[in-house]
């Protein structure tokens, strides 16, 4: 979906019932109201060389239900999750 707007990508992933995984930090601006009934958004904040190891380390920590309506930011040294205006750090 390269080149599509953020809103188009959100709508498509919602229609397909899939969590959106992206490098686009613009998605950090979305709040709960934008993610109502959405399978969730994961923003990867890392260098391209870290993608594989970061995904293997962090993605197993989440179930689909824990991602629903959530915004998760995964960095090389932290994972933050915002859901229903509650921000939590994941170890």
C-alpha cells in the first residue's frame, strides 16, 4: 500500500481485520478515536537492519485482542502501548 494515505491504510487494515505494521511515525499522532473498532497499529521505530530481530523479540508479546484499538510503538530499547488513553511500557 505504498503511496496511499494514512487514512486509506487504516481503513484497509480495518476492512481486512489486520493489524497495521508500519515505519511511518505519522501514525503516532492517531488517538483512540481514530482506532475505534480497529485491529491496532504497530509503529516500528528502528533501523532497517533491526527489523527482523525487533519483530521476533516484540511481536510474540501481543495477542490480537491486546492489539485491538491500540497503538504500539516498538523501538530497539522500548515498547509502549496506548489503549483507551492509557499508556503502558511493555518489558
